[in-house]
C-alpha cells in the first residue's frame, strides 16, 4: 500500500461524499490475497476507510462506470483517465456523472512475474517499500526491485499521470515508466508469416475462453459480443483452435485505435496469457500511421478507424 | 444403456399453419422406428426437445394426447434458430424428438376434482393435450366439472379451432373462448382472460386450476382467483425457461433449487411463491 | 482394508504397471503451472506441489466434447441421423489427485448420474473406466478451506486409493475394492508409518484456518438467503467472466451446439457459465437472470443452497480455493459464505 496516497485519496473521497458531490467513490480495497487489490465502491465516509492505493491495483476502473446513472468519483491514473475520455467520446459515460480524482501511477506489478521470481512457491504476503516489493511465504522472504516485476505496459507507459481530472491527488510524477513502448510489438515485424502464426498460436494456446480479458476491458461494452451472437453465429463455442483464435484476433482488431494499453486484459487473465503482444502491435501501427494518434488523450477526438479519409494510410493492407 | 441426449428419429407427417399470422405451425411427427413410439411414454404437460441436426434443439410442450395414437403433435412459434429452421421444413423431412421430458400435470392426483383450465395465447398447447386426455371416454367419468377458458388477441390467433368447437358442443364441459377486442364475424366472447374468468367465477371448492399463458395474463388472473378464494396449492402452472439438456444437468433453467426441465415444468402456485422469480 | 507401504524408488514400477495397459494422468510441472497431463515418463509425476492450476474435471467432462456426429448431406441414406461418439477405449488411472478434487467427482456423480432417465452416459463411461489414486494434502494453501465444506486434506471420498507421502516412501490406503485389488501384494505399513500418517493428517487439518459455518445457510429459507441485501454490493465489481466457474471442480454447466462443415456435422457440448447473460436468455429476449446481480447470486446460491437441497446436503464446493486465486476482482467465496450464513 502507498500510505501517503491512500491517506490523500481517503481525504478527498470523504470530502466529496460529505459535500454530496458524488454518490460513491470508486477505488480499490485491499485484496484478501496478496498481489490482488480489488475494485471497490465506497458509498459512505466509513467505507472510505477501506480505500487504498498500491502497486497491485491492476484493473481498469473505467470499466465500472459504463451505463451507471449515479454520480461516481473515480480514482484514475493515466490509462484509466484515458479510458474514461474514450468512453465519454463513445457516449458510454457522461462527463457530468464522473468526478475524476486524478492520480499518478507508480506502475503496477505483474503478479505472474512475481510468482516466477519465487519459483511458483505460495506467496502469503506482499508489501511494497519504496521501489521494492517484499514477498513473504513459508520459509522465504524475497526483496524484489519493483521495476523488475512491473507489468510490461506500465514499464513502457508514457502517460502515468491522469490526462483528464477534476482534481489531482498529490504531486504529478514522472510520465514514463522508462521502457520502450514499441518493444512488445517489435518482434512481429521481424518475423515471417509462418513464424508469426507460430508465435500467435503459442501465445493463445492456453486460453480457456473465460472471457476475463474481454470483460475486464473498458472497450468491450458491446451489448452482444460477436462471439456470443447466434443469429448469425460468427464464431463457434468450442475449444477448437479456430474458435479460440477467431475470438482473440477479432477482439484485438475491434480495439484498434481505441486501446490505451491499460493492461487490464492481461492482469485479469487467469492463465497468464500475454494478449498484449497482439494489441501492442496494433497500438503501434495506429500511432505510426495516424500522425502519432494516441487514444483517450482528448475529449471530442475521433478514433482514426471510425472515420474514412481518402488519404488514409493503407500500407498495412497486404494484397 | 440409454443415452438421454439421443433423440428418436421422426418424420414430419403433416404441417399445418396454426395461426393467421403464420407465426405458429403445428407439426405432426411419426416415429421412424415403430418401437420408439412405445418407449415415448408421455402424459399431458410433458415436453420434448425438437432436434434438428445442424441447428440444435428446442424444448416444446407436447400438444397431442397419448389417447390420440402414436403420432406426436407440437405447435411451434417461430422465434429462435431452431424454430425458424423448423418452420422452413417440409412434410416428409427427417429430424429428431427427445423426450418425453419433465413432469406431467398431476392428473392422477386430481381424480374426483373439478378442473378449471385457463389458457392464453399459444401457451395452450399442453392444455390441448390435457383437455383431449380428460375428455376421452376412459377418463372423463373420473373427474368432476371441467371448465375451459381460452383467449387470444384475435380469432385468427386462436389455436385448435376444430377441437374447441367440438368441446363447445359437449354438455360435459364448460367452454369459454374469448378474444381481446371485438372483430367482425366473431360471435363468441370478447374480453381479456382475467375478465372472463371473473365472469365465470369458478368455485374453488374441490377444484384445481391449471393456468398457462403470457405473464401479463397470469398477473391479472391471479387476483381474480384470490378473490374467489382459491389457494396457491390449487393452482397449477407450467413454466418455460431456456434449456439445453432437458434432464436437470446443464444448469440454466433452474428456479431456485428446482430445474424446470427435470423437476417441472409443472409447479403449483404455492411452490412458486417460495422460490425466486427467475422465470 | 489397511495401510500398505511402498518405497519411493519403487513407485515408478507401480506406475509402469498401469501405463502398460492404461492411460495414466498425473500432475506435472509446466513452467510455473502444475497441469494434468498424460504420463509417459513416471519420473515427471509431481509429489511436491500444492494443487493443479485447473481441476481434473476436464478429464471426465471435457471443455469441448463431441456427443454425436451426423451426415449433413441431405441426400445420404443416413442423413441427419445422430451417431453416438465411441466410448473410451482404454482404462485410465489418475495419480496424485488431491482429495478435494476427488470429492468433487463424488458430488458430480450425483448430478450426472441422478437417475436412470437422466444418466449422462458420457460422464459414466469415463468414471467407470478410471481409477483415482489420491495424494493426501500435507501442506494446504492459504486459500484452502476444505475442512469447512465436508472435505479434508486426507479425505477419501471419491478415491480408490489414498496415498500419503512420507518422503522416502508412500503409505497407501485402499478405499474401494478396486483400490484393494491394486494394492494386492504390497507390504503392510509399519505402526510407525501409520502413526506418522496420523500426525501429518492432524498437522494438515490444523493449517486450514478458515472459520466458516454453513449451518445457517442450510437452515434459512431459500427466499431469505436470496433476498439478503448483501448481494446488492457483492456483484458490483464482478466482471461476469467465467474464470471461477471454469476453474471450479464442481461447476458443471454446459451448452450444447450443433456444428456443420460440408457433409460433416456434430453435436458438441461446451462448458458454459452462469455468469454469462446468454446462459438464460430466452429466444423471445426475456431473461430470467438478466442482471449481473442475478448471475453472481445464482452461482453462490447454486453451490451453497440449491445443491444441498437437491443432493442430500452435499455442498457444491470442496474448498479448493481456486476461485479465490483466479478471480480478477478478488470476490472471495469465503466472504460470500460468511454473508450467506448470517
């Protein structure tokens, strides 16, 4: 837990509830297991005491704002605020219904990386101290530099401070995570078509189609997802490769030009599938082909793939 | 070992457009293997999965009565993937019927009682089965007064004209057929089913009511029966929920702890009052 | 009935006895995960592990299972006649299954083989042809709560043989006649070994510190639990993904779908999840569990209220804690039980 931030978030939350500026405050509570802090709605000043801010807040809270009709204050770091901007632009969230408590993200921890560091042993407790994560299990205690177990999207993030907010909690911090944001996408460009297919199938072979990735994604608000449609049925329901891969490919493309690389999909996946290998490449293409366009940076902006211009780039279309 | 997922192969013997808007058709199926007809032992109130390979299955109440012979009747509303396909099929085509599934109306337990049947719209199917069964010479004498109240929006949306016209002629059944609003050429009753029920005022003494219809009909018929002194135990209803397996395993059709497919679809009002309204 | 004993270095021989005629499945390490796998090399079989990531339910109830095949050519003689897929050819043994997961099978037997009219032949075939050799749990996870749901780290329910790892050797206890047959010829365990087993059992049980009670859930009326206001908060952050249901050893809901490709057709069943809104959606558009709250509540009501009513008191949970570990938003079943048990 980040004690100072937590204190300031709680103060702001209590004030907003007291002044009746909002009906509830959406943030995080401490998880019942290590490394997984949980989304939480605080409706009363008493409940605000459960709110925390830590490096284990890996979901995208914007997801919970969709179609709510009450006034919600939401804790939002860079990616979450960008998702909110996107949802406002796509008419899924009303600007006047959200009060954005902007924060700086310290970068969130990838629990699979931590598990790997301790060789899969059961972790009973995880704490953070400065730039270190301390994990404790039966007969071991390991101090891990946080940077080594950050989620990849947090490492390569370039907008760690909220981009849209009603008030900012604490001081703004360093915007970037220090990593190269093209590094996830880069390997694709060097691979042959066969190698791409191999990498792709290897990445998604463990998928159990629980749809945690889709449901954790603030972009996946369709009333009926294409995988669920039955008349016509676009995609089979089985575990056959064709059905599993169709889901992931189409979902990735559906998010093109809208994905802010918040990493909620990967963090939600129980199998530890790194589906960002796909979305990162798409994110990069959009940025490079559409004059550096980054989704969610500006209210009123139109995602490049939702408009047609005669001079749109089309180099990526292979004949 | 019997595979409960395996349908009996049947041939579509006859197709009849059942309503003037063509949204319902009645299908008569004959078993391709004669011995399957004996295995398909059913009673009014049960249903079956109509199985079209390549499209899937749809649970439909059985509209025929076992007293009518070996062929089965189903009246089907065109709405989903399977029923849409079924509506495009022709006489002579082969498909499957899996069942009988669920519990029938407890007609055995109702011997000696007066029976009031209240039906609305196309929910009348298993009540057709019930009426045909009750009015059969082997069965009629074992029951008291039989009252049949049935309504639809228009005359053209009433099912089974031939049957209820015959019932109207009998003196051992009180038959009330109604439509929602007056229409030229209709000389029968006019009014919603709850209103007609109120006029008929069935006496709850030694009686049981079997009610099937759209939620709105049930909602407004209930207070009428309450006022007449009917108790929840005397009211029998049949539920519909989305189903797949039809045998109480696949998990989707439950209302509280009970599976509509396996433990139902027949429940008393008293039973339903103790359960979540998940239907 | 009795305890037998086998030196660890002889264990491979026992396994090889099986692998000659049978398919042997056991947990093996794959990266960070422990997975159920067909065994060709007995040395890969894990003894030192917490539990497999996914439960072994898929070995009896595969995520995708073909029920029937048919000829989709309308002109063919056998057009559209469903043909059952063939049963298992080889017998199977599951080695080192944890007692919680084995107990799940005995619960699911009551679901899949309830009575003659609803006897799931696909489940029965695999159950009849599979021997379960369990490995007692000497070091449960912090998320385990088996002892609170009528299970135990040394539980025998559902197993043919229970095995206890004593380091250089294993102690084996036959639970069924099939188990007795397997253990025939093995040396009896010494009194000292049996004493050690008792000690390990006590130690393992004492490590499970969840303090849950089901008494009130079972005694409260269905509607009372159903209408409890705590559901209004519980569902709020649920994503309605199916992770909990797919990892759960007792969740068993499925969907049946027909698929065709040219002249080939098949009817398959796939795992389904009550978390999905489609699960209960009528063709008319009406949905009896149309809200997220309905769906979240359904899962827990099914396990802790409905199943006990239907299955002579058996709870639809074995306390394996997988759902706690995989839930992306940390909905903790232990908290839910506490709330339901008010």
